[in-house]
């Protein structure tokens, strides 16, 4: 019979980039395609979970059986995640959320001017940190960390600072890893000091291994 260790679990996943508007035609964003988060959603459903996917703007099909909530900005994602988190057993934050947004959003298209343009940016809300604060007993929270230097050390620090149960460290400087492609190279770290470095795998295989590790850690709690 098929292995379905996530039956009865509600898994909330975020995926994709966010878009932060300057005016009706322009926005700031990043290179996330959503592929990593969508692979996690697809595999979680396949492993028996009920899945909610909070997605930034991407051009991917919703995996079968997954409830998808579309958002645009970091602020939208913050609200959607806080609305949905109550019933979640596992929360996995694979989205690449903007850390800054334009301080002002203009309702009319900005006109060209002579000379350079200076824009001011302000910080967005840290969704993961808020989730860590509001977490209830028994919820298992997994962050992602996209790093280029000393990924494991920074990942560990992020896990502790944001009160996470586990973190997936994405060494985006490694060949075949990170944004856009169909493969990834990650290390899974958990609160108990487990450290699993996965080889280069497709994002679906990364997702599956990750969810199996999470299922094991859930049982151990
Ligand atoms: O979408 P793909 O093209 O497949 O690419 C996959 C990926 C590289 C985007 C993914 O694997 C990944 O690493 N996602 C996290 C990217 C990231 O933004 O890392 P970070 O170190 O900046 O953020 C750390 C964590 O905090 C993340 O879980 C992020 O969702 C969360 N965060 C960040 C900012 C913010 N305002 N709120 C947050 O919750």
C-alpha cells in the first residue's frame, strides 16, 4: 500500500514571490517561480495531507486536491497566512517574501522627470516571525533560508531567532540550486540538532524527502 504518513494533517504552505507596487504599472519582485513551494504542496497532498497553498503571482497549475489562495504583496500574504494558520498542523514557508516595499504607492502612473529618481523603501512585516509568536501547542513550523555564505550557520541562527521547529537551508550559490530551475540543493535542520544535507534532486524529490523528515519529526514530538 502507498505510504501516506500525513493523513489527517493540515499542511499550510507559502510559495512564489511577492509583488510590491510603486504605481499602477510598476512593481518590485524577485526571481521565485513558485516551483519549490508547489512541489511541496503536490507531494504533501500525495502523502495524504489536506493542503492549503498561499501563493504569490506565479504561472503554475494548482496541484490536484490543493486549496489555493492567491495573494500579491507581502502584506496580503501576511494576512492570508495569519487567517489560515489556526487549523494548520504544519506550516512551511517556501515563499520569497519581499523584505522591503516602496514607502509610497502612487495611484496614477509616475511621470518621467529629468535626472535620476530616488525612491524610499520601508520594511514589510516578517510573516515567519509573527507565525512563531502566535504558534499554538503542537504546530510544527518550517522556514526556508536562502543563503549564499555559510548557509548552515545562518540557517541555524534563523531557526532559533524565529522559534522554528526546522529550517530548510537553500544554498542558492550551489550549481542547480535555488530560484527558477527544476532542481534544488538543500540542508534540513531541526531543533534537535538533526542536519541532513540532500544531494542535487528535483524539487519534487526534495519536497518528498522534506515531508518524510517532517512526518518523522512530528511523530517524535
Ligand atoms: O520558487 P522557486 O523558483 O522554486 O525558488 C525556490 C526558493 C529559492 C524561493 C525557495 O527554495 C527559498 O529558498 N525560499 C525562501 C527564500 C527567502 O526569501 O529566504 P529568506 O532567507 O529571505 O527568508 C527566510 C524565511 O522568512 C522564508 O521562509 C520566508 O518565507 C520568510 N519571510 C521572509 C520575509 C518576510 N517578510 N516574511 C517571511 O515570512
